[in-house]
C-alpha cells in the first residue's frame, strides 16, 4: 500500500470512531450536519462545501460525507422544509439560547417567540419563498397543535406555549429515510458500473467537448441551480470544474484542515461572522492518483472523465498533471490513440511556470519530444533526436534527478495565501513568480531525460537540465488524442523500471525543493512565529477570558490576576476605582480576578448593595493569609471573618449573653459606667497630660491628637461590658500600645488584602516588601494585649460565680460537646480581639472624622450646642434618654458617617453557592464587595451628596426620619455589625458630651485639619491622617 492509500485508510478508521473529520465530539453551540449514510455529525467549518444560510438543528438538507460519497467528495443539497421541521428547528434553537442565557426553558410562546423567530430566519429554515401574507401563522399553530407526537403545549394565562415532546437536542437530524435519494443512488450505480469497465469497454467522455459534464439539468435543459451540490464526479473525487491557472495567478484546491489550531475557538466565536475564512483553517487537497490537472491546462485541452486521456483543439496548447517530482528517477507512458492528419504532439516534462498557451519546450521551463520527425525541443530550439512517432505508438518518459547536497524537500502549505470561492469550492490563490524564477534558474548536475518508443530507448535526450519541480506534461496541436499511464494498473513495458532503476509516477508525493539554508531559515521563522503567535494568543485569551455570563471588568495577568491593573489605575482608593470602572463598563456589577483564579465582584447602587448585604448566599467570608496572621498559630478564629455553622453558633451565643450585660440594648448600669468614663476623659482634656504616655497624644490647653487620643477611653467602654473592668489612667500605656497594633494592621493592608494574600510565600523571601512583617508585628501587639486581659480573667475565674461575659464563655468551654464545635481558648481570645479591635480603632476613626468636620464647620457646632443647651443644659451630661430630643446632634453624627465612609467597600463577602446577581452568574467562592461608598454619594438618593448637610436626615417636624437614611455604615442583613447599637450609643454619648463642654478650634501649631481626600488613607478601611485639634472649654 502506498503512503497516500495508507493515510486515507488511517483517516477512514479515525472517522469511523468519532463524529466529525476533526475527530472531536459534537458541539451543540455551532452548526452541524448529519450524513445520510453513516449518520455521523460534522461541524460546518470542517466541511469543504459552502452551505450558505443554515441554522443549527436544521432538517431541510441532504448531506453525504466524503467517506460515504461514491466520489470521495461531499454532497450537499438544500430541500424544502415541512411545517413540522420548521417548528422543530425553531423550538430547538430557542431552547439552546435559553441554556446560553443561563435560564433553561422548554416551553416558548407561539406569538412572542416562535412566530417571530421563524419570520426572522425564514430563508435559513426553508427554501420556500417568503409568504407575503400572515396566513402561515395559522399553519404553524395547526402544526404545533396537531402533531402531538412531536410537540407538547401549555396554556399560561391565555398565552399558548409549545415545547418539544423529547427535549433532547442531540437526536434532532433529518429523516433521511423519508427523503428521495434517487439522485444519490443513481450516482452510486453510475460510479460502480463505470468502475467495472476497463480499457476499450469503457467509453471515455471528454469534459466540455461533446456533452456537458455539469450534472443534472432543470427545466428545458438548463443547468439545475443545485448543480454544485450533486454534480457527477469521477472516482478520484476531484471537482471537474476549476478556475484555470492564468498569467499571474495559480489556484490550488483547498479542504478544511481538521488539525488546524484553534478550530473550536473559530467555530464558536461570533467575531468571524461575515468575514473571509482564514487560510490556516484549510489545507491543500491533493488527489490520491496522478491525473490530468483540469485547472492547470489550457481551456482548449479537453480531459476525459477519468482524467487519463486528453484531446487537443486548434493550435498548440498544453496541460500538466497533478503531481510533480523533484528528486529520484521517475517513469510514465503515453499512448497515441488518435493522430488525424495535420495534428501533432509534444510530450515530456515541464515545470509549473511553463506557458500553457504554448507548446511544451517553448521556454526554459519545459523539455519535449515532438511527434513530427522525432524532434526534441527546449527554449524553442529543436534538434533531431529520433524517428517520428504516431497513432498506436506507446511512448515512455524517464527523468533522473539526483539528490543535491544541501537540499531539503518540504510540502508547500499555502496557508498564508487568501482563499477564493469557485463553484462552491475554496481555492488558495497564489501569485506566480515567473520573472524571479527565471533569474534564479540553476543547473541540476547529473540530471537526465530519456525517451522510449514501444519499449525501445531512443537515447539520452537532455542532461544537466534546470533544477526544479517537473510535471508530466502534454501539448497537442489540433485534435490528436493521447492516453496517459502513470503505472496505476501497470505499464505496457514494465522492464524499463528494473533496467533503469526508476519508479512509476503513480507513487510520487508532492514536494518542493529548498536549499538547506533556506529550509533552516524558513523552519526557524515558522517555529518562532508559531511560538510567538501561540504565546500571544494564549496570553490574550487568558488576559481577556471571562466565564460565561460573568460580569464585565478589567483583564487579568497570570498569578496576580487583575490586581496590578487596579493598582496602575488607582493605588490609593480602590473603591473610587470601582465606581469609575462601573461607568466605563456601563454596569453596576463588575468582575475581576484576585491572584490567578480567585474571582472577585464589586457591586454599586443602593439596590444591589442592599441585596448583597442581605441575601444569605452572600454571607460567607474569604479565607486569606492576611486574616489568619492575626492569630498566633494562623488559625481562622474570632467573629468577623468566619462563616458557616461555626459563625452562626458563635454569633447566636454571643448576642444572647452580651445583651445580659448591656451590650446592644439600653442598660442603666452600662450607661452609668460609660458616663464615668466620659467624665474622666473630659477631665483629662482639661487637665492636660499627667503621664508620659499621654504626652504623645495631648498637650496642654485642650490640644488633642486624633484619632489616638480617644483609643484608651473607647477600649475601656468595651472592657466594662465584656469583663466588668477598665484600665486606669496610669496604666493606659498598654491600651495605647494595643491600639497601635490595630492601626498598624489597618494601614498596612488595602481593600483587597495586599500582595501577601496573592503570594503568601513572599513572607519567606522579603517580609518587608510584602508588608508581612509589619502586619504580623502589628497583629501580635494587639493579640498579646488581648491575651493578657483574657488570662487575667481566667486566673480569677470561680466556678459557679458569673461576673461578666468572659465567665459565661468559660463556663461553656467546660462542656466537652461545645469544645467540639469551637468553644475553646483560641476562639475566646480571637473573639475578644475582634471586639477590642473596633473599640480601639474603628470608633476613634469615626469620631475623628466627625471632629474634623465639626472643626471646619463652626455653624454646625453652634446648632448642636444650642440644641444641647436647650434640652440638657450644663448641669449634667447628655444621656441616651435625651437622644430623641437631640435630633440635630443625631443627624450630624449620621451625616458624618455618610460623608466619611469608614468601610467604603464593606467587609468582603463570599458567595456560598452558585447564584445570580443582576442577571450575572456568580460561581461559588467568588469574593464580593458591596461598594457602600457608591450609595453614600449617590446623587439620586441624596441630591447634593457632596455637601455636609445634617438636615437631610430630618423630617419637616425636625425629627429624625429613618426612611431618609439610605446609608450602611454598619452593613446590613445577617452580617450587620453586632456592635452597631453599642457603637451608635457610644458615639452619641461622647459627641454630645464634647459639644456640651468644648468648642472645636484649629490647633494653634498645625492649624485647621484639612478635609481633602489627600489627607485620608485607605488600608483595610478608610481613615484620616493624624491631625491636632484644640478643644476649648465653653
């Protein structure tokens, strides 16, 4: 078996085990057609025939694949579509679209979906002319209702909806057993009967001579419009009609390349719709047998149906065969079947640029032997060579092309050339290079050409011929007829093969000759180009890849995801960048990547932010290294950053028992203790620093440094609730140190968690660049401060005596069952840390924002003080009972939290299960950020969000109107801050006490604190840079 037959057999074996030529499985997202013989499905892009308008799941066609076709060429024909087939195709496409939209449906409205779809795709669904009236609507309805074996119906509030009785889309294909296959069967019979005849029993028909070889005809003998689909072809499977090679251009038949890279991406991508098919998706189609090349001949030359006989007409013109040789010894024969008086032939070897409208040997590209007088010709110079030959003679043609040192042989792919369409087939269009080839012609040393007549060698005709690729070539004058034999069924004189050690041309493979240097250069360039293109493509695809129905957003890079793009656009305020990206992508939901594959989503707008905060499937937390390094042994414990059943159990236990000690509700004892704490703080402001640790945060004359000056007193407020203790003023250096750990953690992260979250291993290489050391040191400062307090309470714990919340937790830890669900020492320490952390940092930051606003707005201070003086006076501190009577003070606090959002991107959430948000699909474990800042500056909600205006929270009676408060300073839903009530009460008591006792003045040294955004920092939360203010006693 020769190599071509072996390749063909391998391909047939492969296709028998899979669907398409490419060997890939079915893909319902692209158009596929089913073969009428083997029943396999083939991708549209793998089929050489141009099928025109066609829809997925169409049934109105007849298709035969190349392996089932008797000609070896695909057969395709459009046919009329019945109403049932039109409805099946329509509903199947609607069902597939619903799957792609993420909302699988099986029933579709007749009036709203089915009829409009058929109307829009009429030409693709059927060959019937489009109806001018709407009468076909009734036909469709009747079809859907009557064919209960195919369709099912639902009546939804008077709207008829229909679906497929069997919704499995993979089974949809034409009912070929019902189609008329007469043409195809006749073609098979004709092929088989013709193949059984050999020699003179088979009547040869010459294309274009006596009768047209253009297949079936329509009415009145005119060619059928579907001629290209069902044209009768010879066994070699090569189209009978070709574009002719002409001066300047050559045409090479192409077929889909099933091994082309990125074929599936091309099939599924809508970007190529309406554009020319890229040449690299196809390959050169080479006939399995050596034949007369119909496209590479003068139009006057007529070839027989089997393309092994050729007849001339009028003056000399030429035809070449399909294959060529470049090295080795090759032999073929030609028999003169008819030589009328006055006709002549010139036969021999010619290169691809030999002029087809001239006799062979007219130019430098051909070497021929003439019938008259036996003259040999090259470059139009004739020399006597042998006696003449004529009708009945069998001629032999032998060429010897020794291997050239340094030469290599490789097939030309033409994949860089454009594709053109002719008679439903595609061809590479290649420009000839006659002038360049003439300049570069070189002698092929040792090359020879011999001619034979009836088995007798006529001698050496040519030697040292020009190097190149040589085709068997024939030129004929007038109507001589020549039969060609390339050895497929043996030669008439086979002894020549053994005597001259040559091979029959039938087994030649297509080659081109290249020099070693050019080959290496070309291979290097091709390999480099392939690597670069593949790298660029894969990089582009990775960078721009978006999961199906995932929100739009910035591209990503390997390993770091979108993080670098975000930092390049905005290094400081990522929440502001999210707002800009939402405007750019015209979406309130944007998606990007953190690290290599961690999906992140940010949402804006009041509706979506509220939805994210309140929906239970968004209540998860992300597990990243930044959160784990807060604990000594890197365990994920505490209250803020856990989720699942563990979080629910801890939250339920904490809220139930903390309320008993005044946390989260009105509690007189707690309020009295807080009042004492506030009085001590006021006295400390008036007296100035008494201890060395206080000198860092306060000076005489009421000068305070915010936010640090309030950290110790705020920490004491929480300790009173949870442990029933406070830190005395002389020992508050420990509290200030613990607060420095809280602030250090905030300032060394960003809203996404910093580089250390992407590359945890960076801490082992350079802990300073990754900020790991700063984060770890700050975390351990706070951890050690909290652990010292907890250990002191454990040491003084007495069984059966409950003093505070810590004792309640210690009692629970004694229960062995509770230990199994996380009630242990590490969880207790981290819970206290999560409560002390906001008390020592969050509350001081929020009050610092308010102090900064009040210092810059004396008119607001005056209104608040007037309200306090009128309601409370100066004989006592304002209490929680006065809160409803001090609406302007309360509104001022709320306005400050709106204008200076503490957590503009909220604490990040995690998607607990696959779900949808605003029509976008969010897979499980996607990190999701609710951009609270977008709500707090939304002009539609606040009208003038850029202005500090407490009145926006008041109704026309001057009372607080909670319906006007669209802010989320403490979050919302199940993840609402458990300390919201505690924090609001603490802020109200401290703010009103300071307003009652002091005026807010610019610091005499540092001046007025700036309200500029440049004077704020953004770490894990937003905070003001350190500033000084003078509180002047009233």
